[in-house]
């Protein structure tokens, strides 16, 4: 599907308050701008079309061609259109998910865009957009992960939000003593175990080590990774997680926290609407940042980030850079991430968020309290084949922790083949 936008001069008044998105020399843009997008679901599609329309109104002499492709089809087509019929701007994802296209020379280095002081508000995601010391795209939305917990149960047991792993384990023991499980989880579809590994590894070894492990630069059977699994095993040996979790999807694991049979869940903010719909209002449901394990490690977060890139073969790179600056402006970020649009978090720390308890807490955490970096989640940060093998191993470890040696050997064998 192709959409064409050409704005009138009169329409410029509609966006007078927004950033100009002008070219590097400050002049209005002309010529062409070709955008390929995977924002095909109804709400994202409306957001994408709205951005293109507003940018076109700001630059009436600019011819913008927008092609929206089904998200799953986009994943199979992106390499083809980056090498032929190349657009000027394309959607993708941050961190190691963009590495294949960076390594193949298909994404443009846009470090000069990041040097603009207007992008200072994107500091929390700069690491996720950086490979080999250069920036290869800009983010437009993300969402937080963390621990969502039953505030009323914590109050009943006299517990506080933990700031350290020792406090987390102490809270867990009190919860277990009360006849409840500490955490609900459903690992039937594997990826949820990846969230636990991400946090335990980033808190034990830091963002850089975790990112490099996902990129195949460290051995799984290393002292650092073993330390991560040792921390995880402490929780497993306590009986912290609900029984039979391999039988449940993440949605099927939610009734345990709703009923109070489990006190918390490590999950992305997408878990909040179904928990609210199930009867947990904000007097019963709260949120805390996964606590520190290693005091020498800065806190990093899982915050899956959607991005825009300029293909290296783009014909209109100046226009593309101006569009990327417009996308990440504080005003646009506020608009596209509102509850009636994407309903997620603006990446620009100078934006504002909807009046929602968890969005506000997540925005504060990611904008101010996560200097350690922003990871993209296990199955985005690792290559698809490695992610599958890895998450199978993580699920197995949660059920049979004594198999750790075999699991690590299997992951290293797979990594030596996949990353080669």
C-alpha cells in the first residue's frame, strides 16, 4: 500500500509550534522523501501516517511517498529493499537486531545527527543505537520492563520495595512463609525466561557484558555467566516461582498474581491492562525497578525500542535526516506515544507522558534512573537461531538447574556455529 502526502502552505499553521525538521542549513525541504514502514496495525499505522502528514505540512515543496508493509512480511523483505529499490527511511529495531544491516553496509552512519544538541534527550537509548562507536538510527518508542507486584500483599507482610538482591530474597522468603509464591511466570513459549536472564545478567555483569554475550563475544561457560545462573538458582532453590510454569503462557500465568497466590511478576508494561481488567486497581498493583545485585554495575533495563534508519543507498539523505530529527523531537514523541496513539513511552526525556501511574514510573526510570544502558530483550538482542537455542536452555535450567553444565556446553556449541 502506498500513501502520498503533499501539504498546502496554509496547513503550516497547524504545526507552527513543533520543531521545524528543516535541512541542516535551516531551509525548508524540497525534492523527494521515500519511507518504508512496518507500522501496519491500525494504531501504529495512524501514527505513521500522521507523522508523514505533519512533516509534509511543514515542507510543502517536499514530495513524500510512504509505503506501509505488513510487519511480518517486512521482516522477510527488508534485506531485499535495502539493496534494491532503496527507500530513504526504514523502520527496524535497536541494538544487535540492526547489526546484520550495519555489518553489511546497508544502514547509514548518522552519528552527525546524534551530535545535534536537540538529541540530548535521547541519552538513555544512545547505547542501544550504537555499534562500533557509531550511531545507526533513532528511536521513536519503547516501553519499560520491571517487577509489577501486589502492593496490598507487601503492606500486609510489612515489606518494602527492594533496592538490593538481598532485600529481594528476604522479601521472597517472607512471601513464601505466608503460603504464597514470590513470582508468577509462564514459560510455555520460552521468551519469558529470557527476561529473567536479561535482568540477572545485567545486574550481575553489566550492560556491556550482556550485550557482548548476545553478540557472541563471550563464552556461555564463563565465570561471569555462571555467576548469573548462581544468582538465579538461589531463587529457584527457594521455590520462588509458581509450579508447572512450563504449562502456562504469560497470559495464563496472570491469574496467580490476580488471586494473590503469587505476589509479583517480572514483565513489560503490556501486562498492566489485563491485570487492571482482572480487578487489580492501582491501590493493589505497583511497580519497582529490578534491584541491584552487583554494586559496581550501573542499572540497565530491558526496554524494547522501535527505530528509524537511513539505508546507505538512500537517494535523499538530507531529507531523511531532517525527518529523523522531527520524529525524535519532544513534541512529536509526546504526540505519537499518547494513550490514544501508541500508548507507550516517549524516548525523548523532554517529552511528557499520559497521566498513567505506570507510564510515569517507567518514563522516570528509563529517562533518569537507568544510566547503565537499555537492552532490547533476549530474543531481539541475540540472532534468531541463537535466541531459540538460548531460551530453550533457560527454560530447562528453571526446571532442572542441575543440568547447567550440559546447558552451557550446548549453548557454546551452538554459538560457535551460529556466530561464525
